[in-house]
C-alpha cells in the first residue's frame, strides 16, 4: 500500500514544478511580446523618418507646410501599395494561425518577429499624423492599462472563459466596420469604433492572459514541450495584438494631431 505522505509529497512536488514552469512560460510570453513591440515601434519610427523630408528637392509631394513625402513615403501612403501595407498584418495573422501546427517553435518565433516588423511598417504613419509627445503619452497609458488587465486575468479566481465568443464576435464586427469606414470616412463611426474597440481589447487582454495560463497548466502535465514552446509564441501574439489595437484606438481618441 502506498504511503500517504509519499503521495502528498509527490503531488506537492508536481504542483511546485508546474507553478515554476508556469512562471517561466509567462516570462517567455511577455518577453517575446516585448521584443515584438520594440521591433514594431523601432520599425515604424525609422520608416516614417525615411518617408518624410524637409527638402523639397528630394520630395515627390507635399505633406504639410515645410514637410514633404519622399518617394518611399508616396509609395507607402499615397499609392495603391498603401492597401497592401494596411492589410498585410491581417493576412499574416491568418496565415500564422493556419500554419502554426506545421512550424517548429523556433520558426514560429522568427515569423512572429517578421510580423512585428510588418506591423511597424503598417502603423508608421502615426508619426506623420500625431505629435511625438501624444504618442508617448498614449503608449504609457496603454502600458499601464494593459499591465493591470493582464494581472487581473492572471490572478482572478473567476472563470472568464465565457467572455471569449462574445469578444471574438466583437473583433469581427470591428474589422467589418473599419473596412466599411475606409470608404465612408465617417468621424462619428471612427469614434465609435475606437471607443468600443478599447473595451473589447481590454476584455481580450484579461481573457487571453487567463487562457494562456490555463492552457499551460492543462498541457504541462503531459510534458508536451514542443507544443508549449509554440503556445508561448501564440500567447505573445495574442497579447501583442491586444496591446497594439488598444494603443491605436486610444491614440485615435486622445492623440494630438500634427
């Protein structure tokens, strides 16, 4: 007959190992996300700098008084290529999700960083539209809100998995409304999309954090290290998208324009 103390010790050791592994897993998720964010904003800043010039001799068209678009800027923001740049991140997310099971964890990480660069290219126009001070201010606000929401999702004892289907439907609605508003150019609809979008991505931040945690606990017991490695990348992608979307929508609401 098995000794009860031995069973308890074994169970306690297994629980401690899972807790330690969970901390390492979440550190990898947040670390990967942070590197992706750094790549995105560095790429956006660098590309916007190459897209604008103050020298009319090297310009192709005027942006505003004293500022002109270079050939690169015109291609990115004032030619049909802008549609490719705009929708490339969305296409990459769908492709990434469809191919993740066929990738190794290392390949998935490289793909995530490539996606982060393309996202930087896609949002680089914020440095032409909004003041640098307001971009920094909104980034800090988003960071504080994101941290609080993610901590809530990680620590709450309440099961918020039921939020998932509602929030995903909300995201689909936002995408559809955003595409329609490209042609309508309605300021009222832009405001509504941004305000509702902040709430949806705030909820997704808490939801995704809890999901990443519960998925790890469920799979760690089976020792599926390859799955866990890819799960960390996908978790980083989910939280990254929540942060970027919340940032962009807060910027639309509160950013000061040039």
